[in-house]
C-alpha cells in the first residue's frame, strides 16, 4: 500500500484533527498514482532462432554446390527404335527382352506372358521430365526373387533409354506428384517411400523418408527386402 502523504492541519497549541473529506482526498491521490502508466524496465529480449550445431564439423557433408550428384546414364536399348508414334507404340515385352540393363531371370519371367503367371503390369505413360512428352513406366512382379522391378524409359529421337531402374519388395506401388515419381512398399521394416526426380540425365532420389504406422521416421533410401539372386543378377546375352 502506497504511503499516504502527510498533511499538517495543526495550529500552534492545538491537536491535529482530520475530517472525513481530508482522508478521502488523501486516499484518492494515492490510488491515482498507482493506476497511472509505470516503467517496468527494458522489455525482455526474444531468444535467437534455432540453428543447427554440427557435432563433428570436420566431417560435415559437402554443400549443394560441391556435392557430386551425377549418376552414370544407363545404356540405351540399341535393338529397339522408337516409332513416329512415340513410346506408346513400343512393345513393352520386346523392350524388356532386348534391354541390356534387364537381368536374365526377368527375361525368363517374361516367358509367362501373356497368361495367369505373367507378372508384367499394365504400362503407364507420364511426363516425368517436364519436356511435354510422356515417359514409359514399366513394372514387373518377379515371383522367383519376390521382388518388383520398376523401370522408366525415355525416348531421345528414335533411341530409347532407361532413366530409372528400381528394385523393391513385391507388390511395390507408385504414384506421380507433378513430374515426381513416388514409390512405396510395405515390408517387415515398415512402410518405405522414395521420391524420384529428373535431374537432366536420370531420375534420382529426392527427399526419401521411411514411415511405419503412418509415423515418419529418419530418412532411409528404398532398399529391397531381398537381394537380387547373384546367379541371376547379370544381364543375359
């Protein structure tokens, strides 16, 4: 409580007598001083924004300007020419059978097509390079290895070349987001999703992440649940 100001109403030789009006005036003056603007000192400083702090600066990854993201282009399919109608007129089975990037056991699996044992999915055509022309997306479920092969082909003149070769667990699914290709699989390690983007030469991983039960985990590139069998891994003649 603010101390009341002292008022001297005394006269020489007489006691001090405060009237009710004088007391009210004193209280009013004290309260008015309390309710006015006051200076509480300088405002508190806002904390600085959070910044990364490398644990081992000498082992930091290279910056984007110095990172080598180049990928060796896949060999072209020399024995297949792109007709005037584009990739939509290229027979998919013939393309896979003559592609030097395709291992022999995949070509053996193509012997089941057409038929109930054929693992070749319907061909999909999407523009994944933003050049106004559709690329060819091929997927084949190979029962021997339990893997799914996904390949994206691009036409350059009358030459066709793979720009993505991806192996994943069987029943791998995919979708496109703009010109990005997103592949998703579910296995014993949870749900794995990888995003591929055209870099001018091939399609490379863009912002991979791994999730389980719809919860995002640490980035993890898409890896097959089973390795491609060594005895079948190499391309055939």
